[in-house]
């Protein structure tokens, strides 16, 4: 029996204070923008030393739950999982993980496309259309595949795909997308320049529609076969450029 793995971890005072403060923040005891009590006040409340409180606050700063301003104090923040994951994505999104991201998008994303063909509401379609229009505007006005132009393109691409997940009306798929958002961003930052540096026209179907618009039109028609076919072509970074181009021309 692996006895070592069954040992109960001893919690330090730092851990306990941090947990209690996190609970108070997430439950809204301290509202976003509100100044929380000073180190000394919190030390009295929790019955611990000031250094213990400071350590807990330092951890909460790292997690993005509070912000400490020199000479002013510590304030509660509006915690965003997206922002937190984006901030640390360089630490956990490895080249090997991008293969997992591609697989995730092909499996879960394709299922969301199928569900969207059946479940998308008028509001869903309008939201995805707005994302399509914004993406088209960005590629016209910001055509570079690097720097801020690329970041804008990736954000717009991400918004469209998030719309597909939402249109599935499956809360678990939406949660999965949100959890994977930072990794998907890295995936897009890799495949967009690699795919389009040789030929910007690879973003378009033969009739001139952008790939996003084509997918959306097929979803609106309830055409599972063609919407999924286009989606899988779009997200698979393993396709060689000539094969990707051939599949795009066959849409």
C-alpha cells in the first residue's frame, strides 16, 4: 500500500487564512474595488500574526483576487478565470499540449457544431454573425500576421468559436471551452500565421465567403455534414497547405 500518498497534508496558518479570505472574496463579503481591512485588523480578526496575513494576501495577489497598492492598501478585484489563465498560459501551454488542443477542438468542437445545427437560436445566429463580421473587418484593416494585428485576429477568431460552443446549449461544453481558452489562443497564434503566410486566400471558400461565414451559413441551414466538414478542415493544423487548400476549394 502506497502509504506516503495517503498522508493528510497539514495546513499552515497561512493556508487557513488564505482559504478564509478567498471564501470572503468569492462570496462577496468584500466587493470588487472595496478596500479590505489592514494587515493589523485582519490579524486581530483571525487571531494570527501580521506576517501570516501578509503571506495570505501575497498569494491572493498572485491569484488575481486582490491588488495591493503601495501607500493605499489592498483592494478586492473582479476575478476573471480567463484573465488568470491567459496570464499563466506561457507556463503551462507546451508545444506538446498543442496536439491535445487540436484533438480537443476536433472532438468537442465538432460535436458543438452538430448541436448548434439543431439548437442555435436567432440570438445565437446573430451573435455568431457579429463575430464573423468583426473577424472580416479585422483581416481587411489589420492584415499583418504578427504583433497586435495577429492578436486582434486571434481574439476575433476565438469569439466566433466561443459562439459555436454557446449555441450548442450544453453548459459542460461551454465550461470546457472556457477552461481551455488560453490553450486555444496559443493554438490559434500558431496555426493562423503558419497557414496564411503563403496565401491569404486560404481563409475563403470558392464563392468568396470566409470560412467562418461558411460554417455559420451551414449551421443556420442545419447542414451538419458540411458544417462539420468545414469546421474540421479549419481547426486541423496537421493538414499540409496543399491539402488544406484542396479541401477549402471543395467546399
